[in-house]
């Protein structure tokens, strides 16, 4: 097998930042990146950090003064995992190289939080056969785990990678063997280390393992077949395939897995930009909350005074209106007025206040409403406020001496009593001349008496007209008084 793999990505720069190995070597891996999704790896906040609730200020809360405010203990914490190492110990892996693999495993264990409630670790050793060295429930502390890893020994010839993955899936990632069930939402992770080409089919087995929820990482060394590593590892491949040219530098990959299994807690670092309270959600995620009496703004970072109107504790009978400074005031519905207590409302009489806009008469209805009406002889217009003349004769302002005759809406003419005729002014009346001529032809004896009678009648009619005019005026005054009471 040629030592150079087609398409191999060599990242030499990170080695300059790591301790030099005893012998020259080179390291290549896909660039590490945070893995998306709840089943991916990351951290909780320190012990599931509930966050801190400082007094509200205008400045973002900073955790710099808290222990672990810089990157260190408490800032980076591994998320609980069910982690299985699947180690190739075929004859191609010489004893010194197998020791390097065990050191690599131990160093990863050192970066994890080990315990029954934290990360559990198992090891599957394989060559032409498969051996479960210990299960997930076997050890619950780092020291015991590392001692068990140190006792591992190589097996024999052969590279049955597919069988090893199948065994891990069927016998190690089970509740009986110490794996936690779906209700715990604990990621299942397997790291397979190999330096050769699988002698069995790994494609379908690895696909079933991934479909069952196991996240597969592939570490290839020296002669490892890159295409087989691609068949094993989860997507994205850049985050799940690691390659080193010799076992001499495999130990350095432990720091890469520490980055993968660890997320920084922005609440502890003070980089969260929350104005009041930062809450760690795990996996390096967080959210902001506000101190009591405040509410989170749309930017999910800053806080504003709580909407007291929304709380329903304002005491306003009708309408609560928020003010800019976090206070509020009460208002009333239309037709009501705010009482002196500034909270309750009373029905407002617009008719009495003169704000009704009715041209003639305002009539108060219930619940603070009103409607307009018109004087007799007028009709209400479509605007329900103004009035138009309906019968000018009824108003008594027509000026007719004898009789006013209505011709329809806002129109009329004058007429006279029998024996009288309408003068040119179309309003006053005069006795008919024929009557006068009849009188003149009568007997002279009766002429004087007749004339006296006519004068008497005329005088009477004049007094009668005067009285009628007085009565009409009094009626108008009385009607106007009733309207304005």
C-alpha cells in the first residue's frame, strides 16, 4: 500500500503549536468545527450553569470576575457521552505503535468528565476477531478507565472493521451494557482507529450504525484506506475524519477531539452581550433573560421595563396606556370621562357639555351616547346633526295677514279670508270692492247704517288680526323656551 493517500489534506501548521514528537512526523485532519444538532457534541455550561442574576444595569453582564472567566476549568466542559473506542490491533500495528494508541485513548479520557451521570467509556479491540475489552458501565472514574486501557494487548492478524462496528452497535451501545436510553438524550459516539484496509464490508454496517443514532469518527494511520474512512464516518466528513502518517503523532489528535467534545461557555467568558442575565443551555449555547420587572427586547439581549398594562395590574377600568418611561395612565372609552381617581370612568353627557354638534336639539341616550332632533317644522339632514325647514307656515314667520298655505318643503303662499283679496305684496289682504259697490246701491236710509257696520267689521277684523299676531308670537316664545330648558 503506498504511503501517500490521494486527496489527502495535510495540515502542518497546527503541529507548530504542539510539542514536537520524538521523531519527525506529519499530521493531517479535517478542520475541526462545532457539530450542529442536539445529537452533536459540545458542552453544557458549568454543571448546567443556571446563570447569574445581577442587578439591572445599562451594561452587558460580564462573567470575567467569576472563576473560570478565562478559558479554563468551568469554561470548557464536555457534554455527557456514551463513547466507544474501536481499536485496530492487527499484526500491522507493532507493540510500540499500539502503546501510542493507548496513550491517545487515555489522553482523550483525560479531557472528558467521566462518571455515571457524565461520559461513559467502552473499548472494543479487533483484528480478525472482535473483543469487547470493557463495557460502558464497567468503570465510572478516570483512574480505573486509564488503568484498564493500559492493560490492553494486541490481538492478531486481519482487519475486520465492519464486524467491529457491528459488535459495538449490537452489544456495546445497549442499555444492558450501560448505554443510556433515548429518554436521556445522550449522544452515542464511536471513534474507530485503523491503519489498514478493512477485510470485510463496512459501508452497509456503518450506514446502519449511523442510522441508529451512533456518530462515527474515523482516525486513519499510515496505510489506512481513505475511501474506507469516508464510508465509515458521519457527514460532514471534514469534521469526522482524522488522518496521521505515523502512530508517533496520533497522541496529538487528543487535543483535536478535546476541541470537538468541548464548547466554550459564553456566560462564563462574559462574551454573551446579555444586558441582565446569561443562561447556559449547554453545547456552548446560551440565552438571555431579564431581571424581575423587565422584559426581553426583540434583539434577545437587552431588556426594557415590563409592560404594566399587559400585566393586568394597572387598575384602569377602561383603557391602560403605556408611557415611555415604563409608567402608564388610564383613559376611557368614547362617551365616558375619567374620574378623579384617574382609573375609573363615568358616562359623559355630551348634551349637557355642549359638545354634541346638534343644530337644534340634543337628546341623551344610555351609555353616554346621544342623538340629534329638530324643532317642529324642521327635518333632520343626512349628517344627523343639522336641520332643514319642513313647513314654514307652521313656524309662524311667513308674514301672511290672513292665511298661510304650504306648497311643500320650504315653500308657501299667502291667501285671504272670503270677501277679501290679496294685495300686491302677496301677504296682506283688502276688502273686495264689489261689496263696497253693493252697499252704495242700497237704500240711502240704510247706507249710513251699512257703512257704520262695515267700519265696525273692519275694525273688528283688524283687532282680530292683531290678537292672532300676538298669539303666534307667544306660541313661538313658548316653543323656543321649551327647547332651551
